[in-house]
């Protein structure tokens, strides 16, 4: 029996990301916490060999497997066109492939202020777009989306407590020191106001950004969750080594 327990411990993967299901103010959410000082967080869009959109978490995993790596967590990470090109600014591994859009426009992306999620060495931050343009952080990876959910500890000014617009929503918030990022998806349709308050009041995140509400997906093996569906554009994930 002891050898069986030892074998189970040996083959059980040690997930680098902590994901939990929880209730907040009458709604249920899944929250995945990433420690940027310990974990390898990256953005993914196209297959580097073919140039075609990866489109799914499983395609990322297949690509990583050839390098002895795997995804330990992933989520869709920003809005995209029908050909899966990012709607706004996009940088992957230092390569800038789409410019910053700072003007007001249609849809949630153009509901200003919007923002940019920026990954640097050992940290990640959400920047309101105009602040991003002023400060010009050197992001290794970046994805622009909108609207902002929380700006300097305050909810987006156009969020209404009595709104009847409800979707399954996902987004990201960051700690003030940049060492922690929280990726959240609602388990049922919620309003922007309800979603933003989770970041502001429960996570105490001073800056948070909306990713999407029509295409909200999560890859969380530790919760036995592998969301699929229509092909996606930008995705964010934590890369870990495969067990020896």
C-alpha cells in the first residue's frame, strides 16, 4: 500500500497556479491566482511555425509538449476580429503586432477607459490605456481590452448597479506591486457592476481589466476544467515543465 501512495504522489502534477471556486455577493466565480515571481505567464496567439492562430488551449498544450512543457492554467485574453486578430494592442515575446487604440468606439472595447494587461519580468500590471501611453512600460507581452473594471481602486464610472446586461464574464486584476495577478471568470451571467466589485471589494485589486463576455473560457486542470468551443484569439497561460 505504501508503494501505491508513493506512486500516486509521484505522478500527481504539482500545479503552479491556485484556482478556487467561491461565492461573492450572491454570485459564483472561479479565481486563479498567479505569482509572477514564481510562474511563467505568457500570451499566445499564433503558431510560430505556420503563422496561423492557435485558437484553443489544446493547441497551445500540443505546441508546448514538443519542448517538454505544458499549460498549468489558461484563459482567453482580449477581444478579437473574426479572423482572430486582436482588436487592440498586442505584444508577444517582445514582438509588437498591433497598435494601441485610445479612441472611443463601439462595443465594450470602446467603452472608455479601457486598458492594457502588461507582462514584464517578474511582474504583471493592468494599465488604463492613456496611462499606458504616458508611461510606456516595456512589456514582454501585452494585450489591450476593455472596459477597465477597476481604475485606481474605483469602479468604471459607467457601471450601473441596476443594469440588466448580464453575461458570463472574465477578466484580470493585478496587485499594486505587480507580483500577483488574479484571473476571474463568473460561473453564471453577471453585470459589469457585480463583476467589478469582486475585484475591488474581495480581491482588493487597484486595477482590473475586462477580457470578454461572449467568449469566456478557462483551462484549469486542477479543477478538472477544460473549456472548449469556437476558436479564440489572444490567450494567456502559465507554462510549466512536464513531470520527469
